[in-house]
C-alpha cells in the first residue's frame, strides 16, 4: 500500500506539479495567440518575442527595485515589477499595431501577409532584446525558493518519496487563475468585452451594430501585451530567462491554441494543459514508478520512457498533426477550417 | 474585351526593366569586387559562394511563395535534410557499426513500415467508426513498441562502436555531388508529408506545421547519433574539388603561382573557391532555366491564376490543393539541394548551426527584398541580403565605434553597445523586411506581367 | 418625399455597374418589397442604401437628410437597421447577447426594447441563454431581426428573410414583419420568394438588370399579367 502512495507522490512531484505550472504558462501564451487570431485573423509569429520582451522589461525593473533595496518578502521581487512589464509590453503592442499592422488591416491584406509582417517584427524584437539584455541565460527569481520542500514533506508524511513545490510554480498557477478569471469576466460581462467577442465572431455584423473596429483592436492588443508579459515572466521565473527559448516556445503555444480551436479563449486554456501534460508525461521515464507498483525487488530493464526529453517539442507537433487531421477546427470549434 | 493594351504595356515594361535588372546585378558584382579589393579576394569568393547557395535557397522559397503564395516557415529543416544527405551519400560506411546494429535498425524500420501499412489496412477494412479508431490506435501503439524493442539495442550497439570517431552507420561512400540530388529528394519527401497534412486548410496552418516539422528535423539530427553523429558533428566530408594542400604540392601549381607572383597559399585558396563557385553557378543556372521555363509554360500561368484568385481557379475545376502540394514539394526540393550544397561547401555537418533566424527567416527577407514572384529578383535578393548580412557585422561595429567615440573607451555604456552591435543586424534585417513590404512590396525586381 | 429614398443609384463592387440608375423609396408604417430575377441587383440596391457600396452616382436620403456620404455605422446611429441574408447572427454568443449587441450604440436603458422584442418573438425568450448558432433557421432569423430592432430603427431593411426557412415559418415571420411596420417603421424587404412577399407589400418594385421595371402596390403587381408571367411563374 505504501508503495502505491509512494508511486502517486512520485508522479505528482515529477509530473503533475511541473506540468500544471507549465500548462498555466502555455495557456497564457496561447490565449494571446488566440485573441490576436480571433480579432485580427492572423497567426502572430512575433508572439514568442513579445513574451520575451515582457519578461525582459520585468527583469530590468526587478533589478532596479533590487538596487533600491526593495523586496517582496518571500515572494519574488519580479512580481512587484510585473505590472510595469505588462504596461510597457501593452504599449509595445499598440505601437506595433499603429506602425505596422494597421496599414495592412486597412488595406484588407490577406492574413498570410500579416503573418509575414509579424515575422519581420519577430526579427526586430528579438534583435532589440539581445541588444538590451544580451543573449545570456538569466535567473531572476528571489525570495523563498520552495513552498514545500522534499524534506518537509518526508518529515510530514514519513514516505520515502518526496514532494516539492516551488514558489514560482505556485505563483504560475495563482497568477494564471486570477488573470484568466479577470479576462473571462471582462469578455463575458462588460460591454467592451462583448463587442470584442462580437467582432471576433462576425466582423461585418459587428460593424453594422456600430462597434468601432479601432477600439476593439486596440483593446485586444492591450490585453495580448499584458498577457504575454505575464506568460513570459512566469516562464522565465520558473525556468530561466533566455532570449532563444521563446522562439521555440512558439510551437507548443500554437499547438495549444489550435488544439482548442484558434480564436477560442477557453479552448486555448484547455489546449495549454493538453500540450503541457502530454509533453511531460510522454517524456518521463517510468522506471521507478513501475518499480513501486510491480512486485518486490523488481525493476523494469530500460528507462520505460516513451520519448527522450530531447523530443519534447515533437509532442506538441504530433498533437498538432493529429488535430489537423482529425478536427482542423480544434476540439472547441474555433473560427477557421 | 481585349487585353491587348495590357500585353503591350507589359512588353514595354519588360524592355524597360531589362536594363534595371542588368544594372542591379552589375552593382552586386561591383560590391563583391569591393570586398576583394578592400578586404581580400579569398573573402570575396567566400561571400560569393554563400551568395550562390542563398540564391538557390531563395529560388526554392520563391517557387512556394512567389508562384503560389505558400508560407514555408520550415526552410531550416529542409536545408538540414540536405546536409544530412551530404553525410549519408559521401561518408564511407562504418562496417563495424553495420555489423553491430545495422540489421537491427533495418528491421526496426521495416517494423515501422509494416505498422503503417497495417494501420492503413485496418483503417480501410473496419467500417464501424468508434471501433475503427480504437483498432488503428492499437496497431500503432503495438507497432511502436515492436519497433522500439528492435531499435533501442541496435542503436546502443552502433553508438558504442568507436564513439569518439564514428559511433554511427556512416554513408555510402559515393561522390558528394550525388548528395545534391538525394538532399532534394529527402526534402521533397518531408515536404510531401507536411503538405499532405496542412495544405487545403488555412494558409497559417502550413506555416505552423512547417515550423514544427523543421524543429523536429533539426532535433532528430541533433539527437540521433547512430545516423549522423548528432551534436558530435561529422567532419571531413569528401570534396568535389581539389584540396589546397594537394594543389600546393603539385609542381605545375607552384610554377603557376611563381609566374603570377602570388603566394601558393593564397592562390590555392582562391582556386578552390573558384571551383566551388563554378559548380554552384552551374546548378543555379540549370535551376534558374528550369524555373523560368516553368513560369512561362501553361503550368506557370495556372499557378499564378490560382495564387491570384483561388476561388475562381477552383470554380474552373482546378484542384488547388493538389497544385499547391506539387509546388510546395518542388520548392522544398530546391531548398534541400541548396542545403546539401552548403554542407558540401562547409565540408562538415553540424546540426547545431541550423537556427531558424539564419535559415528560415533570413531566406524570407531575401525573397521579399528581391521581389517575390520573380526568379531573377529572388536570386538578386539572395545575393544582396547575404552580402549585407555578412558585411553588416564589420559595418555595425564601425558605426557603433563612431557613434560612441565621444565616450571614454572604458565607459560601460560604450562597451555594452560595442558588445551588442552584432545583434543589431537582426533588427536591421527585420526593419528591411518591414520597410520593403510596406513601401516597395514588389521588391527590387518586380514580378513581370506575362 | 418618402422617408427613405434612393435615387439614380448607379454602381457596383468595382467591376461593371450592377445598379444602373434604379430608384427605391420606403414610407414609415409601410412594407416595401423589392423583387426581381437573380442578378437583378436587388441585394446590391439594399447594400447601396445602407452605404456598403461605393456609388458612382445617385443619392440616398433619410427623413429628408442627405446621408449619401455616411458610413454604415453612422447610418446605424441615424436609425437604420439592416438584416443581412447570411451570417446575420453572432453564432457563438447567446440570444440575449445578440440582442444586446444590436443596442450597442445606445446609452440608455434597453430593457424595455428587450421586452418588446421578446414580446414579438416569444420563442426567443425561452432560449435567451442559448448560443444563437445552435438555433433553428427560423429562430436564427428571428434573432437577426430582433438584433436590428434593438436599435429602435426608423427604417429596417431585410435581405431575403425567408432564405433557408420553411414556408410555414416564413408566413409567421412575415406576420411579425407586418407588426413591425405597423408600429411606424419603414420596412424594406428584398425577396426571392416574390409572390408571398408581394402579398403583404404596400408597395413593390420589380428590378431587372439594375433598373426599375415595374412599380406599384403589391396588389397591382400581383395582378399585372406581365409581372405574373415573367416573375411569378404564371
């Protein structure tokens, strides 16, 4: 019996907890992609870099706060800096729209044109980030590292397997839940939110109803920028901040958004967790887990790992392919076919 | 209604544009010569060779984007497959590795193939819906386990064979030029798969799917050591041209260098690079001729008709998705050829050098700057953008030095700016892409109306 | 002058002119119906009245005011409502939200209008929490009309309200449209279903190739042998 409990704790520690935190980060990223797609109708390849930009601004403000001797007790100082990061990133998005996207929107360019333009922006932002903060790896979390350490857990339960929960993981979940709740309240309950949904659902009819497209687009970019800054910062806090990684995050984020149906915010959240859990569960070696469940003194021969962790991005791709083959509109029926 | 005036004006435009085209190419040649005079001729030729390869890659992307409006975000992956072809074709086979695990790998591949065939058969035979999916899933999972059981020990055995030198199966020991064809074929195969899945859906899906497939191809090449040594890299790919050392040892060459009055080392380097340039130029000319012929043929007219109005073309009974698949495969094959040529030039295969900004998005800048839809434009774009990409670094450093010259040499702002100058070229490339798209969307050499 | 008047309307979607100088007028409290063969420019004429078409020449007046240069949104503010033929509801939004979107430009209390619309289409009240995309064709058409009514339009234009709706449901829909007209709205309908529409029309237009061919009360047009032969199938 104790073996079973140990197996469950093992899985929780190495799979459920990290996957939940990662799922929250992906969900926030995918929400940004899906909102842009819903309202502006193109896949924003610059989204990964927008996330990186938001994280960078947060890091810079964090350093500034730290240099003033300001801290946030047990929580990372970055949490105090986050609102600044959100505001600056939202501003960046508005500028991007004003200087770049608006022209193509008004000339009714095909979506793929906007996609190519977003690639150009990706270059620019990526270069700017490296110019400002450099390509190096940065760890910027401070405060208490663990909410629950392995030792505390073992002392508490007397089990041989430990369970640790990092502060940053908890933070990812809490911040994501608060933000998502606020976003859905906004979309479902407020006039502006409803007009955004209406615009995303049926642009012509929204215009007929007197919705101002410029306002909807501006509000969308504000939200997307703020969400991206949070997603980038949480990811950077949990792992580390490295400008390169955000380009490769693009694939799981798009996979998450497509699984849930592009343009569907609820779908993006579910998609984020589907991708995160599949990635973590398929690349985990189950050797020790099976050893707990199997008979005494028995261990599986190999690592019992479905895929090497090197291929974790392949998981999102496979999910993407399956969705495209089986149900291209996504599980929650997005906008496109 | 007659389109006669339109034809006339197009002809006049073509005539007007011919000098512009020549002038632009002449200017490009002058720029390369400038490097020769100011820096060194060896460097100038090195730039020229990469310009030629970039031009071929750009031609491939132009076939997809310019002819058909397909966005391929996976140029990197197709180019990397070309590099893999270089290894597989030219390196000598590693016999001990084949003995250790060759059979196992072949069996595993056979098992994978059988699984796919079985899955297809099951899918065809079983009619009930829910039951069918379950059966297919079971076949696939069982097949995966069977293949893995054969594959894992074989791979371990192969990778254990003299890991510091080989540890992989090696290639077929053929002349490396064949790899250019094989690279094209590998890339075409991968493109067929990606296109089959995502074409016919929204244009964005192709972009995302190709982004994914290229990431996976590169991951595969990095971690499958049994195939191409992964991050341990493969060095010393055989060359299609003479080695510098051999030239320097040849008596006729020593005499030639003496008559020209240049050092043997310099001359040998220049001669080798010229040989490469001749080979690459030959490939470029052939591909260019084929592309131009295709554009002029009814096939090209049909492709443009589909690009300009998909709905109308579909209404006229054209199978748009099938045409798109065709053009996507062709373009990717050209990218694969260029990838194999690049590995040939480098003489090595290093999977870690494949980075999307360099291999996917830079090629895109080349296409857009050159003039999408025009093969000459694509080639010129490849030349211009590669040239400035390489030369931007010294230029950027010089510029930063100039801008920050009022500051003291040990000023932290100055040292940070000097260090970061290299990153500015990403910003510049992005800005070039955005500005060209916005203010000169037809590029340096616009598409001709035929 | 009539309440809503389009005169000498000429223009198209960039290609050849679809409208070649046609004129349409609608009165408050009346139903005006535009019929004609396929490709006659019926829907185009309606889009022209709502400003969704770049007219080459011609004018549009609402209540004596020249609105030719106004954008569709501005015309919505002026009290014009438009129900497109297809895609005329927000599928992912609930019935109630669809109606709220109809009143988007209003700042005052909309609950009274909401009650009126639910009074007109009682079926919608029961389904008000359901996404509009899940409703049947007839109910979706009711949502579309209700959405347009929420802005309390003085002129309401309907593009083929009977499209994709069964004859029985169409009859009921038309009865509601008569109610709307009688409450003082100028109703303009474009219909493929010519006979049924002309039966309730106060005034009818027959358009052919972008020009007015016949004009008269619904009754006269139905009685006109030439109209019957060419457009009503004998």
